[in-house]
C-alpha cells in the first residue's frame, strides 16, 4: 500500500498577496490588450489582466484578498 503525504498545515501568519494597483481606466486596459496582441506579448497580457481583474469581486479567486465594498 502506498504512503500518502501528510497535508501541510497552512501558516496562520501568512497573509494573502497585496492587491496590485491599477491606476488606469477600463478603456486603457483594453487598449493595452490590443497593443500587446499586436506585439505577440501574451505573458504581459496575462500579468496585466491579473492586476486589472484583481480590483473586481472575482479578485479573491485570483489569490488576492479583496475587501468587501458596499455599492
């Protein structure tokens, strides 16, 4: 019978990564996406998209702590 590894306990002092800062507008984001597509810079699009979408409620699914905001 195979041995199963013990699951590592999470460190209670570990904090989630800070939310990245996106100082531009939504239209700026899409303009950058189009520019990077023309350059074939897809890894940069992924990094930029993670930063941009971290500011929306789905940011918590990207590994960022998104504070609750009342609308």
